[in-house]
C-alpha cells in the first residue's frame, strides 16, 4: 500500500464536506485513524496541495453552519475516478467536484 500526503477539508465535527453528516454515506474523520468509504459509496475526496484545499474550504464556508477546516492527511489512491453514493436506491454524483480533487480508498487525518 503506497501512502501519499495531501489535504482534507472537513465540516464541523470532522465530517465529510461532499456528503452532509446526516446523509447516507457521510464519513467522520477521527484524528489519526484510517477511514474508508461507507458501503455502497465511492471514494473519499482529498487534495494534493494546500491552496486548492483552502480555496474549496472558503467556498463551502459561506453556507450557514458549515465553516470548514483544512487538515494534513495521508491517503491511498482509489481505483475509482469519481465520487458517488447510492441514496434511496439511486446513484448520486456530486456536481461541485473540482478538477484538483483526488480520490482515495482510505484517508488518515494528521491534525
């Protein structure tokens, strides 16, 4: 398993940003623990560079109760090349995935 360094954007409570914490497929990122996607969901989203991660966090933070934070992370690449999840029996893909997003099969936040 090859481990890469990157950046993870999290919403309050250390939850994923692309999938809200109350939704099917939401992932919480405890500090220092490896996290994998929920069953029936695609890969996790990370950034290779800090600046795009901070820009994405700032764009998401304009929504109420969604002040995002940026964290250093380690990750392993996924075989999948887009984000997805099954919700109520239907395939859903987020619309706001940036080109600089990378897709991970596992992520560990470092701070």
